[in-house]
C-alpha cells in the first residue's frame, strides 16, 4: 500500500484529535526513520522527547524482549523482582528518597496533584478542600480534565468544562508573581523548567533558584514537570540542574522508557510521598516488571553512552548552525541542549508550512503555537548528522 491508503484508513476509522504531517512511518533506527515507501528522514522531534536514546535502541529492545519472555504484569497486588531495582536506580540518579511509578506523563502529573493536596491537609494544615496549586501561563502538563482546568490554551479547554477548581495561574518566569500569588492555602507550585509545548520558552536566568527560595520560605512544595525537559534533553539529567536546585517533587516520563513502553514516575521525599497510604492511589500497570526492566535499561544507556553530554555539546553546535540562517522573518532562536525552538514573526504565515517543506527534504520537525518549530532530535545525534540536517533546514528556513 502507498502512504495515501494508510492515511485514508486513519481518517475513516480514527478520531480526528491530531493533525499529523502526512508521512507514514514504518521503521526507525537511531535518529533515522523510514516511511512505508522506503524514504528516509532525520527525526527532529524524537516523539516529543520520548526517544531520547534513539529509535529502537538495541540494549533497551533486548531488555524488553528478555523480560517479556519471563513476566510482564503482576499488578501491585503482588511484588515483582524488577520494581525495587528501578526505585533504587531512580533515587540514586536523581537524589530522591522515594518513587511512585505510573504509566503516562499525565498520570504522573495527576498523581503529583493528589500528593501535594494531601500533604497540604495532613502536614501543612490547610483546611480540607481548600488547597490551592499555582501553575504558569502557557503550561502544558497533559490533557486530563484536572490538567486542562489550569491550562491557558483555549484549544485544550473549549467544550470540556466544568473544570476542576483549586488552581491559580501566574506568568511563567516571574518569581515576583509567584510571591504575590501565595496564600495560607497554597500547597505547591507546578512548573516546567522550560516550556516545551509553548515553543521552547526559557525563563530568565536564575528563575528556578528564586522559585526554590520562595517555596522553601513559604512552606510550599516545588513541583517540576521534567517529562519533556528531563533525562538528558537539555544537556543535564534534569533541567533543574542548570540552576543548581532540587525540587521537592519531580515528575518524569517519556524518555524513561526510551520510547518502548509508557513509563512515568513521581520522585520526591519521604515526608511528601509518605502521605499516601495503601488503597489511596495506584495503577494496575504502574510499576509492572516489563516497564521496570525497560526503564532501568533506558536510564543506564543514557549514562553509559554519554548521551547527556552529547546533548549539551551537539545541541550548542546545532544552535550555532541555526543562527547562521538568514531570514528576516525569524524572530528568535532559543534552546538548551537538544531542545531548540525557532520562532517566526506572524508575517511568515505560520510554522507548519516550513515543517511540510522540511519533510519533503527528509527532516521531520513539528510546529507548535502556530509560529514556532521545535528541533529536538534523539540525543544520539552526531555533528555529521546535524550538518546533514542543517543543509536542508537552511534551504527551507532561509527562503522568505
């Protein structure tokens, strides 16, 4: 079948809740993917940072196959021989005390919301049902009802009310606004170190340090959503490390499995996660042995194969190349590590047209917030592969 037949099947039988580029992929290896007609593309999205380790990493694949032949799921009604090791690996890598495993990133964020509310009632002494969580404008934390309740993206909200109460919205990158928004009932701040879906928006230098100090002083939980920014994407294991801070609670996902399986986790302190008692929260698939074996290997190859250091070095090289592109319609190029955004002025007519032209030249990237292209390839990308991509990106983006 040609690609058009596959697209027609999707359009006829699937819900139309996505608007993908019209490329039908069937195989991937490292930074490369191939479509059903054999055309090769360099993947500059990495499944929204879920395949930081590259497509079909052989060691992660081997771990998945070996574990799938032994035991895949027990539920948390019983223990399994992989979960404790994943806990240990995550805690040692991130300096956390405790881990709560889930599946999707949205589930991890929902878990964090429940945890900080319960902490607020049981530890801080906030009156029952009065807890407030502060979030930032233009955030993206998922698409559940509770999460879109504090989204400022009307596309995510329109038609889905009534919404969950208990959230206060402040500008991103404004520590003074956080200080003004805190009340006696505030239990947490939920923040992305870099806003990915908003277009790779980087806060002012030192913002997270200021936030850390305010949260400590005001006795509120600092929650960082590192689902996109974490696990090497920005050139550090966690993006918070760029500011030299540690959050009280961190959510990770996406690259935690290297793209093989939905795995997410909430990382926190003993004090905070100990508010949960048996029966109060859980997941049938969360912490299953297959997920744990995959995640342990995904973490190991990130470290052992120097992917985090590569993201820092090659990301800087990629940014340098993008800055050489001459197009007066480019408003700004920003990024950290291999998380890069190219924003256009509105007169450019939108970023999607550029993405479609990039696809025709063998580079897959995705537009976001209408005017920005994100470039976020797998962390295994080499300088030579960046050069290959830049040749094509320059031709497309350098054309007015």
